[in-house]
């Protein structure tokens, strides 16, 4: 029973997701299934971002970098055996002339993303939190410039087509569940707790012997791996890879999802992605046009983005901690109240008293 | 040697531009700890206000058709009003929150404005020509300098001097610097919070308007992303200069501008497309040596 209670925050997220996916699989149209699969992949990415940003309190605008690196890496390994020597002639010979099996390709791609996250983290995590936020943006720009000009290897800004498409809704669900578990295990681990302590109060955490640098670097690396997984899923879901997909628009979407759901808890990430995916899909359909009685109506193209930005601003102004308010879903009939929630609240109060300058 | 001097002039011109954007960002950061992403969209909106909102690729002029003095006035005014509106609607309710929340909110404002422009103007780039007479080269002491570079450099240096005089000599300028130094102390000494913040935004709007015109004269195109690159460079300028320091922002602006022009001029031909990546990498390496930036201020670390 205790173990059930401890794992409740994870189960409370995974079980409903699985239920929804089962329903869609049984009764939904192909269109709905596609949209849901995409939402699940976004969830994987959002959780990757959450592992770093949610636990450390430093927003990263650069995680698309790791996504792109993994997506391209898997494309190099698995895509278009015939065309590769012509279109991507600059690849090393053993990659150019061979096609690798899907699973090893996926794993090495995720590994590459993680390694890049670790190496860039070695530098970026030395910076203060605001400078680090800005510098993650630089990381994305560096990658974008390189990949859209490195024509012999990445085909520049053209799209790589013809990747094997194997990501079904169930695979996406499996990966989402896996990363939810990873994120949860991380955040209740020693290193996760230390990082959360630095989020609440850098100075007090340092005074208690927490290394800002290492605790952040570990989270950054782990989130790089997860973002890499999302990249591989994107690539093998769309069947195409294009650098334009891994830039500001997509970053904004995911950051908005996290902020709206509540960036400081895993439940917030899941709720945010679900909620915004539904909202976006509704407005996308409304932009195409719908009929009320005998009238054909549609809202102007582009209002979807306006509304997304509007919701995000309203949430930031009126409910800064997002829909979930930074809380996990807890076992409601718990006998033992260890007071962690109240404790965190007090730290925040004290801190905000300091902040009002 | 002549080539070097021409490159140097280009570098100073671009550096001055980035310094101006960085100063706009630095001022707003100073008074409310907000790193304003929406600065990019102030530039874009300024440029787009030249033409009538249509989806056409070569649209007819709106402000762009006016006599030049009136055109500059209208563009600068509309960007300034926009900057003040964003402050009032989006940033004022968030004034007492932490810098990270403010950063995210400015990201949202930026996305909102960008979508608004796409809605009215369409997402494709447009061509527009103003100040065609300015593009022919000028001879100065035997050096041929592009008219646009010369104009950019003159305007940017002039603005920079005016701004420095304003900040150093006028009462409101001193209040601004005091607020950037220590906001609560400045308030205790009688600086009106709403007024200095509004003025900081107004300045960032004015600079945004002027810079957008300089960019349009230079490139002759309108693009919804046109403000992003200068703004991101300016972010870096403030970060390497030392976040929260106004002289640091200017210094950082010159560093990124000069780096970028020199890499463009002296990198081998096939490496030139990677110029921006090179600049960012060098910037990150500077940060590796000085994580707090070149000029460290009290704003860099939160007081306990």
C-alpha cells in the first residue's frame, strides 16, 4: 500500500493517459489518432524540458537543439539508402553507405543528444540563472545556423524525406509513460531534491552544501537525453526532418504548455500539454470552418496563435504557478502528513518577502 | 589597409546599432528586471508600419509614402505607443514577480505581436524601398563608404551621444540611472516608479522605431522575423557586458557587432554562412572566462 501511495503521482498521470489512448485507439478517427500521437510526443519533449526547467527554475529556450540533433542523427542512420550518397555526400563513409537498424539508431541518436547536452551544460551551467536562460537560446541559434548551412550533411534548409515511420500512438504512449517515470524518480532522488532546493533559494541551498553547478548539470544532461528521445519520435512519426521545425515557434509552443500547466510539477507538464493540445486542435478546426445550424462559420487564420499567447499571459498574470499550482497529484486518503507541501510554501513566502525590493 | 578601414567602418556601424538595441534592453532590465523579447517585435512593427496591411508582396506605402521627416515621426511614434501599451497591459501587472516569469511573459508578448503581424500582413517577406538615394557610396578621404553604412553609423552614434547626455545631464535621466542601480532605494528617495518605467519603455520604443527604419533602408525587405536576430544579438550584448550594467550593454553591443562584421570579412568564403554561429560561440567562450559579464554589477547576484 505504501508503495502504491508513493507511486500515486505517476500512476495518476499514466493511467488516465492510457485510458484516453485506448479510447482513441478503439473509437477515434485516424485524424484524432494522429493529433493525439503528436501531442504525446510533445509531452515527451515537455517532460524533458520540465526535468531541467521545472526543477531548477531556469527556463531553457534551447532544448529544441537536442531534439534536432537526435532527429538528424536518426535520419542519417535510417533514411533513404539510395539517395543518401548523393544528397548527404558529406557524411562519414560508414554512415553514408550503410543503413542501420531502427533501435540502435534511436539509441545512439538519443545518446548523441545527451552528450551534446552534457558538453554544452559544462559551459552554460556556470552562468547565473538569467544568463543561462539567454545562453540556451544562443545554443539553439548556433545549431540552427550550422544545420541550415551545412548542406552536404544536413541538406541545408531542405527537408529530409523518407524516414521509416514506425511511431504509433502506443509507442508514443509507452515513451511518454517511461519519461514520466524517469522524471518522477529523478525529482524524488537526492540530486533532484538538491536541485529543487536551489530553485527555492540558491544561497541557502549552497550554504547547506549543494553544488549549484553539478545539480544543474545533471538535470540538464538528463533532460537532453529525454529531448533527444522526443526528437527521434518526431522524426519517425513525421517521416521527415527539417531544421525549420526545431526553432522558435515550436519552442514557444512547448514553453507555453509548461507555463500554463504549471512549470514546477510533473502533473503541471502533463496537464498543460493535454489542455493546450485540445485547445489548439479546437481552434485549428474552427479556422478551417464549422457550421452552426445552417450557417458556415470560421475564425480568421492565425487566431490560434493569438489565443495561445493570450492564455499564457493571463495565466502568468493571474495564476503564476499554472493550472496545477506546482503541486503533484497526491494520494487523497493519506494518513501520514509529512508537511512537505506546507514547508515549501513557507520557504516561498519568506523568499517572496525578500524579493519585494 | 583600405579594405581593413572599410571593414572597420562597417563594424562600427553595426556595433553602434547593436549597442542601441542593447541599451534599450538594458534600460528596461534595469528598471524592472525584465529581459524584453518583445523588443524584436517593436522593430518589426516599426518596419511594417511603413506599408498598408495587405498580403501583397510589394505593398503600397502607408507611412513610407509620407515626406521623410513626417515618416520618421509617425514610425517612431507608433512604435513608442506600442511599447507603452505592452508595458501597461502585459508587464505592469507582473511588476513584482521574478525575472524568469517576466522573461517568459515577454516571450508570450513577442509571440502575440508576431501573430498579429502575420494576421494583418501575411507571413511572406515583402519588398519595400525607402531612402533609395542614400544607398550610393560616398567618398571620404579617398575611402568609398556605403551611404547606408555611413547613415547608420552617424545616426547610431548621434543617438548614443544624445542618450548618454540625457542619462547623465537631465534630472529624469539621472532618476533612470538611479532606478537601474537600485530600484527600491530610488523610490524611497522620491523617484516615481511608474514614470521611470514608462520612460524606459518609451526610450526602447523610440530606439526600436529608428533602428527599424535603418534596417529597412539597408535591406529593402520586410520580414516577420527581421527583429529577432538584432534582438538576440543585443541580449548577448547585455549578457557579456554584465547584465544590469548600461555601459556594459553598449560595450557588449560593440563587441558582438564588430565580431560579426570581422568574421564576415575575414572568414574563408565557404565558412561565411556560419558567421552567426561563430559569433555566438565566441560570446559563450567569453562567458566561460567571465561568467558574470565584463562589467559586474550588484544586479548580477540576488541580494540575500
